[in-house]
C-alpha cells in the first residue's frame, strides 16, 4: 500500500535520478533511463500485492 500511495513521489525521484545518471542533457535519454526504473517499480508493486 505504501508503494502505491507514494507512486508520484517515487516517479519524481526516478526522474531526478535518471537526469543525474544520463550523460547528456537530452530529455529523450532521460526517458530511456527512466523507463526501466518505472517498470521495475511497478513490478515491485505487483509482486507485493501478490504476496
């Protein structure tokens, strides 16, 4: 429940993290870096609901 409630804050943190780890200031690369992070977060929410 905590992961689902704080989803918007987690995505904001992921966006900042993706902006830091990408070497270029290009927003396309930031989105490419953010995609797997969001996917893993959503899989974590799904697995927590199944457990």
